[in-house]
């Protein structure tokens, strides 16, 4: 007898958690140990970073979509976005990019206390070979909004602005659009990726701690990795609980455990990239 896919519960305990108004950070800390949540007084909210939060933003919705570019832009290299003041972001355009050939895009999310340059680490050296556009925004504060606060907000608004900036200037392949992250960034990538599965075709989570999707849309493929010696986000209460839950919810998952700590080993990064760029990233391992 077959059963319909499970909906990811918006309540309950464990790493798949609801977005609640009270005690979110405490619940996350209980679920997976050290999540690096910080006092929201540390949030940077100056200049263009203060934005009106629409209902869609508060629900984690990204509204920007790929379309034919309308603004001329530099063709190659690494450059700041110029959108967010002190907390901004970076865009990398591969050497082989051509406006008449839509390129895969990866939205890359850093860990707690990090920044855009840290986020680019796993794939920047591979971007030219794979022809990837890499977009790495800085979180508005020391970590992402749903972790530091009581729900989605300023980070969703800024990411949406950054995506719109890229879509206006570069041809993006809507069939190869990924969200990727490490640690807190992995948790946020899973959460935002499942909430916006009608935009993202792939989600890559290196050592996540939890996920808090506001909704489930689409069926993006998932790649999740975790080190068995991780002392920051321990594997048992984190990925070993997350993976079965998302599988029961109907998502195709390629899951890799490795003998190491809280990091992204080069071979794991390469396998995730091969999975993302393969013709059918269905959750099965790519051909060796």
C-alpha cells in the first residue's frame, strides 16, 4: 500500500521546525546544539537595508524570476553588488559567459558570522569550468533572519533584490537555478529552497542544522552532506533527522556522510556540483 507524501509539519520538535513567534531560537538550540544565534540588537539596518516587508517577504517568498536581460553589464569576473552598504554581497560571472547562452545560477549562503566571500568558497574555483553564475549576498546581521529573529524578513527582501539585479543583467537558465549554503547558510538554503521550490530547481545543504519552510512549493532536488565528526552541528540530531523527514515528504535526496568535522571537503563540493550540473539531478549519485 502506498501513502501520499508527508507534508513537512509546521509544528513539533526536531530539526524540521515551525516558524513560531515565541521561542524559535531556543527551539533551534535545543534541536541541534550550537546554531550560533545572535541577539537581534546586532542587526545592521542602515540605508537601503531598511525595507518595507510585504506579506510575501514575511512568508519567505522570493518574487524575482529569470527573464531576458534589459541592462548591459560587465561580462566576466568578481564584483560587489553595490546594493546593501556595509553588508552587501558579491557576484561572480564565469569567463565563458555569453548573453545568448543562459547560464546556471547558484545563490550561495554563508555560515554564521561569515560574509559573501566565505560563501563563494566551495565553488568559486570551479565556476569557470562549469560556467556558473555565483550570487553570494551578505546576511543583514551576523546570521540569517529566521535564525536570529522570529521569522523571515530583511534577508528575504535583500535576496529578492539581489536576484532581481542579476536577472536584469544576465541570462539565467531557469532549469538550473540552485540555492546552496554551509552551516547556518545550509539551514537557510533548505528553508528558503523548499519555500520557493517553484523558483529553485536544486538545493545544496552542506552540514545543515534544521529547516523551517514557511510552505512547500515545487519539487527541487536536494543534496545534503554532513561530517560524522561534526562538533558544531552534530550529525545525529541534524542531518540524520532532516534527511528522512524530507524524503517522507516526497523530495529526492542525495545524501553524503563523510569522515570529518564541520566543513565542506573538496570531493563533496565537486560531487554536489556534478549533481547540480548533470542532466537529471534526481537524487541519484552522478556517474563516476
